[in-house]
């Protein structure tokens, strides 16, 4: 692949950047996999997990997730490492002395950051959701997990102004207790169904209401009551809607994720925050490659007394602080302090300011 305007020096830097990035992140992935195998080997043996499923279904699908999750830190460390070495070997001084400006020297770094950002975007939107699906299926089959909690006091808005309330839902028998369905179409209460329990049938997709009462309201709000022991009804609501968590959301491609967010917002589902976090993470992570590349470039193009060690220490600290801030910013969304479109991007906003200041000061 040739990009118009790039010179031999640019390709030299891009090659150093990309090779160092992929080698370092794959090396750490191998180390983590070794530790993970030692931790889970008893589960694999006890559940008799086939070797090809362990390798191809679990660990091979773990690598894209790991690469994408920690790419900001590795982009930063990569730039710090090889640029500091170039600086210590006086390569940067020689390049600048040859008439190439500091800003022109930054071009191959930004091109490399763009390539990594595009890779991260593609992984997050299409590759990782599919890989997560296979990996999570393997975990559910062979690695013990804690049981799903029972939900309490759940409210959902369905289509055509129908509202569902249930006091609790049990994952053990797919049953909602103290179930209520209200029809508020046309701006008034038209009917209300209450049931002692409502069990979801996974085969037919129907809800079986037990010990139910139906109140139909006329224009004067006079009710007409009907009751029975059992009744089947169809709702645009399934058991999976009660247990959408971060792991299940990560299995959705971009189109499915957008559809889920639209449905959850329509229903007034509080768990929409998890989906919004996932959506914004998929776009904010790739953008961070540019910011951290600029910071690493600005920090490591000047010789310092501490040499490469000081740069690596500063790079590691900033890289970890960025990832920590990313995780912390999600709490603003979970607690409804800030919308996801602001909270998830906060680390990028802050570090973009740091990057701008460092880049302006670096040539001086």
C-alpha cells in the first residue's frame, strides 16, 4: 500500500511503529494467556473441554478483545519506546537538522495512529462482537459463573403505549411475579391486566398468565372485570430483556446495538446505559490513538537526563492513568451523573488538552 506524499523516512518510522506495536501487544497477550490457562486448567479438565475449542473458540477470540481494550496504552508505550531510542541515538536530531520540521516529522506518527484507529474501529464494530459471542458461549459451557440475579421492580414501555410492571423476575423458572400490563393508548387508560405470575415459554415466545384479572375501562372510566386461572398472551418482551448485561451487549454488532438502544429508550429501560457505554467506547477508543500518539511523540523527541527510562516511566504512568480514567468515567453514566456521549469521551477531552500543550511546547 502506497500513500501519496510519504517519503522513505516516513515508511521507516511507520514500519518501526507498527512492528513494535503488534509485537509488544501480542507478547503480552501470550503472557496473559499462559497465566489464564494455569488458572482455568482445572475447569477445562473437569468439564472435559476439547483442546480445539480451548484454542480456537476461547483464546483465539480473546486476542482481538485484548488488543482493542489495551491498544491506547500500547500505542503510547510504542511511541515512547522507539522514539526515545531514536532520540538517544541522535536520529531525531539528524532528521531535524536535515531541514525536516518538527511538524513534518509528526506526519508518519499520525498516519500510523490512523491505521491503528481504523483497525480498532473495525475490531470494535464487527470482529469483536462475533468473537465475544463464541468466547462467552465457551465460558458458559466450561467455566463456572455466578448465577444470574433475580430482578426487582421492573418497568418497561412496549409499543402502542403499553406498559409492563413486575415486582420480581426469577431466572430459575422464567417467571415474573405480580405482573401488570396497562394499555394507555389514545391518552387514557383502556385496560389493565394483573396476574399473580407470568411465565415465559421459550419455545412459543408466549407469556402464560396465572390467576389473572382484566379490567376494561370505558370513556367514563367505569371498569368491566374479567378473570381466569390461565391465559396466554404475546408481548414484545422476552426473558433475555431482563438480563442484558455488559457481556451480552458486547456480542452485538453495530446495527444490533443501535436497534437495542432504540428499543430500550422507547421502553424507558434503565439498562440502556450499558448499551450506550458500549457504543461510545467503540468510537472513543480508536480516537484515543491520535491523542496518545501526539503525547508520546512530544514527550520522547527531546533528550533527557534520565534517558529512555524516564520516558518509559512517564509513558506507562500516563497510559495506565488513561485506561483507569476510562473505567472511572463509566461510573458517571451508571449513576446518571452525565450522559454517555460526554462521560465516555471525558478521558479524550482531557488528554487532548494535554496533548495540545505538550505538542506546542515540544519544538521549543
